[in-house]
C-alpha cells in the first residue's frame, strides 16, 4: 500500500518535473548560473580554507540566503572549543515517546518540511525485547505512554570510530575535535555511501530541493550545522553545533518535557554527562560493531 | 599528418556506411540514448526524488547495474586466459575484442556512478591535489583508482595493437605483453575491490560476508563470458572476423563451471544465514520469501535462481551446449539471471530492513529506468562503433596509406582464422 502511494506521488512529481525540464529546454537550456553559484562550484573544502576564504564564503552564503529567502541570517563558523568532548545521555525510563525532540530538531535545524526530513527517529518497542527489527517507527505519539511498550529515540550516535567518515570518498564528512561528526554541504558529492555505512540509520539525503516556510526558519546558523541545505547532499544530527559550540544545550535536550536527555563535556568530571556515565549502568547501541558511540542510553529506574 | 587525415577519412567512411541493419541498430540505440538524456535532464533539474530511491533504500538500479557491469568488464579480459590456453584463434585479436568489451562496460560503469550522484559537478573533489580524496580509507576511492587504471591499461593495449596492425608494423612484444599480463590480475582486482565496497560495511549484515568476493568473481565469470559468446557470434556473422565453434563451446564450458561454483557459494551463504537464524537473516528472508507481507523482490530472485540453474543445466549437457538455440538461450538466461542476482537481488536487500528495523520497499521509477536503458544503449553504441573500426583493422581490410590492405601481421593465415572469402557485413562494407 505504501509503495502504491509513493508510486503515484513519484509519477506526479516526475510529470511535473518533466514539464519543467521541457520548458527550460524550450527556453534555451539551463538557466545561467549567477556569479555566486560559480563561486560555490569552485570553493575549497571547509577544513582547508584560510580565514579570509571562510569570510568570503560566509558573505557569499549570506548574500544567497538573502536573495532566496528575503531575510537576514547569522552564519557562524565556530571551531570546537578546546578541551571539550561532547557526549549524550538518554534516560529510557523517562522517555515517553512524545516526539517533541523530533519536531524541535526539525525547527532548530531547518530540516526540509517537504519532502519531510527528520534527524531523530523514535522507535516503539514491546517491553522485554531490544530487537530493533520488531520496532514500530510510525506509532501514534498521542497514545503515549502505552502500557507494555517503551520507546528508544535514535539519532546520530557521534561515534568515536565512525564508519560514515571512513567510507566518504571526498572527506566531505569528518569528526571535529569536540567529537561532532559534521558535513560540509558544499563538498558532499551526494554518493550516499555514508548512508549505506551508518549502522544507526542516522543520515538523510536531500532527494529534492528542501522546502521550509520562511517564517519558520531558524536564523541562527552554523556552516557545518543547520544552514539551509541544497538538493543532492547528505545531512545529519550535529548535536546542534550552532548552539553547543556557544555553550548552549542542543534543542532536543531543551525541549524534552521529562528531562530524559542529558548532554555535556565528558572531559569535565563534574558535567552532567560524566555523572550519568559514572552513576548509571549505561549502554550503547550495537556495541558489537565497535563504532564506539558517544551516545549513552540508560534506565534510571 | 597525411596518415592521420587518411585514417580519419577511413573512420568516417566506415562509421557512416553499413548495411540497413546497421543503420536500424544505431538509430534504435540513439533513440533510447536520447530518451535517457531527456530523463537525466528531468532528474538533474528536480533531484533524485524522481527515482524510487529513499533514505531507507538509498541505492537502487544505478548501483546495481554498476556492480553487474564491473563484473562484465573484469570477465571480458579474463577470457584472455582460456583464449590462450585453448587457442580460440588469434590471441591478439581476441585480446582486443575482450578489451573493447571491457572498455564499453567501464564507460557504462562510470555513467552509472555519475547519474547516481547528487552533485555530479563536484566530482573533481575526488581528484588528488585539487580535491580531497579519502585515500586509503574509502573503498570508493580505491574503486575509482582501480577502475580508471583498468580503463587506462585496456585503452593503452588495444590502441597500441590496433595502431601497429593498422600501420603494418610488427608489434614489440615486450612493450605490450607486460600490460596484457598485468591486466589479468587487475581484472580480478576491479571486481574484488567492488565487492569490498559492500562487504566492508558492518551496518549491512547482508553484504558483510567474506564470501562476497569469490561470489562476485564466480558470477562475473558467468555473465561476462555468456555475453561474450553472444557478441562473438554476432561479430562472426556480420564481419570477416572468425571465431571457431570450438572456442564458443569452451567458453560455455567455463561458464558452466563458474555457474556451478556460483550456485555453491550462494547455497553456502543461504545455509549459514538460515541455520544461524540470527537477526542478520532478515534481508535474506525478505529476498527469498518476503518479510511481514513485503514481497517486492521475491519474484525477481526466484527468476534469477531459475534462470541461472537452467543456464547451468543447458551448458552442462554436451547436446544442449553444442546446439546454438539452447546455447544462446542459456547465455541470455545467465546474463539476465546474474544481472538480477547482483542488482535487485543483492544491492536492494542490503537496505531492507534498515539498520533500525524498518521495512521500506524500493520500486524503480520511470526516469531511472529510462536512464538505465539509455546508458546501456550508450555502451552498446560505443561497442558497435569501436568494433566497426577495430575489426577491419584486425582482418586487414583497413590499412594505413601505402600499406597493402591484406597484409597479415606475423600470423599464419590459417592460424589467424581469417576467412578469405568476402562476406557482406558491417565491417566489410
């Protein structure tokens, strides 16, 4: 049934696109790229840019965003804070499966509304098992909490040994010193090898031009985080790099109504996350794969 | 300079002239290439959303075809070994034919990878110095390197041999033989690395199996030679180039052995997964029987199993192997069987269920099917046109200015297997 609906949708988008393509061909081929588009095409890898280049790229992006969305943005390029290594804790005995984290993440990180992209997936599981293959991804959050069931939210696990980074053929995704795995959306060629390699299904691809209502856009951006993406690139959770590198909590931590989400610097023994690891019996998903997630689950009760 | 102009004149004449069936074939290919280009235009302007691919199944027909064609490219050159051992005819000529098939398959591979990219205009990021190739960590980096190296070797050998024959010169063995010898392990290498692309991924238990490399090689040794048997028959029908019957039967024998091994490997994999019966068995169950009512691939894989098995039996019995109707039927069945096994039957189930246990099926959409057909037609077009030049050079019909047209080049006439009688065909017109 699901495939039929999708098939019909795709036929519709195909026909629409076919119309657009034929029209643009009839009008004399592709539209002429602007100077800023050409600059984007020849720009360097983010990690190899000089401060001057970064400045120029920021100005170009802000110009393009202004043109496209008709509003101003703040675009940061903050580097990792020295002596900070981020980690995450999730208290499964508190999680009620309300999906508020999912929607807060969508808004904070300017994820496409159509097609719908969500970085967090909440799995509904019967008590007594942790077999993810028996999980329900499409449960009704309005009926939660449900007797006999519990929920596991899953997002990028920010692995210490990330398979996605290893397989990327262009180094467009890498791990920064604070442990966050980021993507340079202007460097990704869209081969989607990282999506095949991720054991946590944490990566999403922009199959179409992302659509976000302009008044719902978060204007506080980071180059490696929530800046608007283009079609044809991969994106993922960055622990809200635009917030956390300025000392704030990720949006999902802030919004969680039951305080199930913990976040902090594991190099600081007094941080909340260090206390969680010290005092709780934490576990990580799929430890047998040796990905070493910096995302710790635990049951406080 | 005069030689070059003369050559270009000959090439133009040969490419433009041919019997009616040649024009029909080329027009047919051009129509589908045109459709493919149009469909790619649609995909390029609106994104990969026009394909059936999703976040759940993020690779589809494109990568499936790519995987299949790497096998064809590898096997085409590996035919040199039996061609040498069993004396199929002039080894040099057979080598050139195999290499042209390999080059055509490689071109298709590159097109398939390119159309799969979200940002093909950023492909230069893969290059050293101006880009940032993730070498040696990324197997995709290795694959690009080894496939391009393979393309280079094959282009170098075939260009060198054809040029010397064309100019009526004696080829210098130590100049090209090392490359021919290198191309054989390299052919194994391209398919091995392509298998590594998949089997190095712990996230996908269906791919994460050591038997993948031998399985890939075994199935490549089925589809590549089966395709070659058909191509050789067409070549000898339409040109003066001759391949002995016995050679075709020997290739069929080889396909039979390879298919036996392929079926054995598949069986080993199926047993291990089913008997272990861990979580990891889900993609295999999904593939062969369907999972929780999702059965999209079941009919495909059983078709492949049936085709491969029937092909195996047809090539096993001498009577059916030596009958051209059953031989060709077997070839077609095996090519289709392996194509399904490596595409729909291998790439897709790797994604189902997802690492988080979701079952989301993949259905190819019209644009991607058109793009696939277009790329196949482009490959066939390249193969046809390349043969249209290469074969007359090999048979001595096309020579450089001042070189006698029938001059043999070192081979005894009977050993070279070239018929003296004029036949109407693509190359002789």
